[in-house]
C-alpha cells in the first residue's frame, strides 16, 4: 500500500526547486557598479562624463543632435576612447540615416557599452541611469525618463558609457530599457571576437 505524500512536503520541495532555479539565474547576471559608470545625467552616484569626454568630443559631428535612443558595444581603454569610438554609432550622420553596423569588439581588450538616452533640458535632469548589467551574452542599460514640469530651454544630450571589462567571444544582444514606460527603446547586436 502506497502512502500519500503530505501536501506540505510537496510545497516545500517545489519552493526549494524554484529557489535553486532562481538562484542560478541570479548568479548569471552581473551588475556594473554605478560608481564606475560615466554619464551626462548629473547623477551623484555615477561618474561625470564631462571632464573625461570634452564637449567637442560629444559634438564632434558638428551641430547634429541625435534624435533616437541608441546603444552600442565598443573597445576602449577609458571613457574618452570609448566615447570617441561610439559616436558614429550613437549619432549617425543626419536625422534619417541609420547608425553604421556595430564593429566587432575584441575579447582581449576592455569593452564598454555606450548609449544615447535622449535630449531634454539640462536642468533639472530628465534622464537617470538605474542599472547596467550583463547576463550571459546580453547587455542591458536600464534608465528612467521623467520630464520635469519646468526645465531649461537648452538641448542637453544624455549619454552613458559603462565599463564591462573583457568579454567572452560570441554574439551579444544589447538593450536600452526605459523603466518608466516599461519598454525597450533601442536594441543592437555585436560580435565579440577572440583575436
């Protein structure tokens, strides 16, 4: 005669199995500390990109101002280098032009994710970076956009560059995620090559 398993044991087993699966997924994700992320958002918990990325570097493509959110992956030894390499990808030449294809990134060199969040007045800041994380071969920059009721009339460009270190070879998916609207605003693909 078989004995029935008490329901509380089934529930406990299910909870343990769920926790093990959830723990595996959480271990796979790595968050970049915000204190190492460079932004033009004016956040106190990030690095100010302005001293490292001179204004002419940000506007080196003349008076063109990017219109759409964009994200890319590049190699760079520091923020300044990453910004220079990423500008053609984040600020295509002309409003109707598409950004060039993301170049291949070398696995042996430090990688950076670069993103253009949008334009708004500079004060108070309308954009804020919430997190930058990698999970397997996916890189996600999560931000919020909260337009203030009253703001300066200038056009401030909101950029972010985050160091990812050396990545393993493979094809990476990039996502720029607006946490307020709960939607992906830009995507990209990039190959990381082992040479």
